[in-house]
């Protein structure tokens, strides 16, 4: 008989972001600014998954995601699920859904884009093409895979 063990400890209250595509959790941590969260944040990277092969997981104590944050996660991992935890139990579970657009958090890789020379926030139209996420810059109209984009850095 196979014994089942938890790779990441349970939390009493908060959010678990599960079924994150392997290698995407650190991007999501930066996107949601979880490095500045005052409570415990636990990351599991490249964990074994029966359905995905490998997956990442993020557990955040005393924080609940809003719809906009959940949609932003979908850009980096469309198969992710969000579990709301109350008193160590899942009180709500839902799949993230891709937003129509994403604004102000990603940088356009096109160095000729107006977002690099004018004081405007980047905006990307989000499209799914054969289960791949493609983001099209609203300003320069060039399309990029999510792996070509990086998060805006704030100092």
C-alpha cells in the first residue's frame, strides 16, 4: 500500500494556488507581490503531480485573492486552481479564467513600443491559441508568448 504524504504543510486561513504550471510560481509570486506579504508564503516548486507530471503550488496565509488577481494568474498558468482555506479546510475552490486584457504589470518586449518612451501603462490583449496563451500589445500590436514577457519592476 502506498503511503500519501503532504509535500507542503497545511495553513489555517488563506489561499492555496494549486496546479500551477511547473516553473511559473515565482512569476506569480512577483506578480501578486507576495514577497512583501507580511504572513507566511510557502512555495512548492516542481512537485510531482499525477495529472500534470510536475506542478508548482503557492500557499499564502491570511490572504484571499480577488477576481482580478485570479485572472492575472491565469495568464501564467491557465490550469491553476484557487482554494480558499478556512479553519484548515477548503471552503471554496475555483479554476482561474483568462482575462480579456492585462494592464500595467507586464513590460512589452518590443523596444520600439511607445510604452518605453511615453508615460503610459502597457496593456495586453489576452488570447488563447491551441491552449497557448498569447498576449498582443494594444500599442504596438505585436504578439508575444507569456514566456517572452516579464513583470514590471518597481523600485
